[in-house]
């Protein structure tokens, strides 16, 4: 595995006090929090910061990490020595991170003698808008500890093909019973919770179950009205453009958004596109309009 | 590597979690859930704790509350205020995005 320098992640030295660590964490997480940061890697950076603080912010985990990490640098290949962890016990090490990898073979294996249900796992799965309209099967990969007999476990990749039900909306959570961490002493496994996220789609925007789509129209379609064919997530539909429409006009197709328990609506936002005046004929038409329509939108 | 399995889950919003399930999913004691419901910062306020049911948004909110309380030593009201403000920012940004307005 690759060594991760949690001290470097938080920008502190190895002699930092618990208070220094907490201050550094708070400063970093405020700087990179996805809700306030414009940093393009804010999500990944926040995950790294949280992972570092989960270890360094806990005195016992920090001691174990320090016992291993002397002389190593971030990115180096790293192999923990045998029995290095005998003085530590981290039953809860279950995140998908470097520290969890280390303790897959150590802390979890020393829980013998009592029963305990496995921890739940939280992860996210990214789907396309079309999946929400029709349902789909999507793959998710997780790194989880896998028991190999008494006192032995390794981190392994677990791949699941997950049935995505029709009608899901962003932020909803799927619970996959029994797909969490293994239990101990014969107890059952935990559950896997998957938060539904949508891949960005340049054609559509989402607000809950409502879907928004820009529809380019010609000036004459907007001015005179008419029927146009519009591709939507559920197929092409014929839409009537009301006469006298302007750019930004919203047309609502009720119930044509994501088909959730309460179906969303599909909003078509008209975008009037001018033909280029790049030929004598086009210029002549624009000149005729300028002369005959006496239209000034700044005084209208 | 584990063998690839095809699995079917249930949407939390269809079945809802009870108090014990939410507590387990957040790795907290059920008392933590009760305290936050009674403080009005999580789920529906009710005196019938046995009847409490939680949905996707409650699970996500509970985990964010917990993170703020643990990492920033925030009390439940302050953590809830931070989340409410962050959610409002997200909602407004999503609205701008939906209307095709770029947030610069």
C-alpha cells in the first residue's frame, strides 16, 4: 500500500499538540469545505482532511499511526511490520482509507469472545438521469475487510451490481441489507447505505424530481408559435410553442420529470437563437425588419 | 476480490428507518437520536419515540450533525444552524443552476 502522511495533509509537524491538530483541521476544513470552496478538488481534499483528522484527532489511533510512520514519506510504498499493532485495538476502523487498510489485519481480528454486528458502510453511487427514468443496474466497488479465519483479515475490493429503482432522486439513500462490514463472533453483517448522486449532464439540470432543459427555438417559432420536436429524458415529444414567446419563457410538462412517488415536472426553458447575418440574403432580411418593424427593445 | 453480486436495495424513503436503525447507521446510541429529535433539529418532533421514522434526508442530516458536533465541539443547535445555512446555499445554487444561471 501507499503511505499517507496525515501530518502533511493537515499542514502540521509530528510534534503538534492535540489542540494544534484540532485548530489545523478546523482551518483546513473551512478552507476546502465543498459548500464554500471554489477549489476544483474541494470534495477530494475534504475527504483527505477528514481521513487525516479521524486518525490524528484520536490519541490512540495517532499513537499507532506514529509507531508505524517514522521515516516514511507520502506516496512511498509501505508494508507494516508483523505484529506492529499488538498494543492497539481499533474495532471501528472501517473507512475506505489507508488507516483502515492497516488495521484490517490487526484491530478487527482481536474481537474474539463476544458477538457484535458489523458496522454499516456509507458510500455513494453515481447514475445518469436516464437511469432514474427507467431504472438500471450500476456497479459500485468498495474496499472492505474480509475475514480469513481467526485473527486474519485483509482489505479486499468488493464489487456489487446494484439495481437502481426507477424514480430515484438526488440525495436519496438505498439500503442494501447485509452488505456492510462482517459481524464478529457469529453476529450478522452491517448494512450498506448508498447515496444516489447524478452525473452532470449538459442537457439537463435537476431540482429534486423536477428536470430543467433549455430548448433552442428560432425567432419565428418564438414570435409566431408552432409545434417543435424536443428530445427529453423520456423520449422526443412534440411541444407547442405559444406565439409571442421570449427567451427564458418556461413551459411546464406536468409529470414528465423524474417518475418518483410524486412525479416531478419537466420545465422547458425557451432560448431564442438568432440566425447569423452572414449572407447578403440574411442581412437583407434583418435590414427589412429594422426598417419595417420599428422595434426598439430598450424603449418597449 | 469478492465475486460480483447483483443486489437489490430498498429506498429508505419507501420503508423509513426506525430510531434503532438510524442510531446504528450513525454509530451513536439511540439517546443521541432522541435528544436531537426533542431539540427539534432532526426528524419530526414527537413524544412517541417508538413511532419515529426517518428518511434519506434525516440520515444525511444526522451524519452531518454528528460530524460538526464531534469535529467542532458544536452543540446541536449550532450544528443544526450551520447545516440549515449550508442547505439553503445548496438549494439556491441548485435553483440558479436549474434556471441556467452560472454561480460565479
